[in-house]
């Protein structure tokens, strides 16, 4: 069963070490949220907003990230393996920590 967190407002939330694998978080607002070491394995994150979020060591393996916004997010150690929608992700091109993330 997939947890439905579509359109939820988690601005400034502390979700460190959270297991949100397979969660549906379409259009979720995670601005300034702390997701350090969280798992978003196979999560549905279409149009999710991660602006200025701490995404250090987050596992996005097999996540759906179409139109997600990563502007100003911290991506140190984040894993983006087998993700869907990489070409439409916003905020990665000029992200200063993008090189510290793992893309496969």
C-alpha cells in the first residue's frame, strides 16, 4: 500500500531518517525541510517542491521526479539511480551541490 501525501505542506519539517519509500507525494511542498538520510525509494514525487531542503544522503532510487524543484537544495551524497523524469527536474542545472550527488 502506498501512503498518500499528495499536496501536503511539509515546509520546515524535520523528516531526518524518515522512510517514505513508495509514498505518493505529488505536488508536496518540502521547502526548507530536513530529509537528511531519508529514503524516498520508488516514491511518486511529481511536481514536489524541495527548494532549499536538506537532501543529504537521501535515496531517490527509482523515484518519479518529473517537474520536481530542487532549487537551492543540499544534495551531498544523495542517490538518483533509475529515476524517472530527470530531464524535467528544475533547479539541478545550477545547483552548487549537484556534483556531490550520485546520478546513474
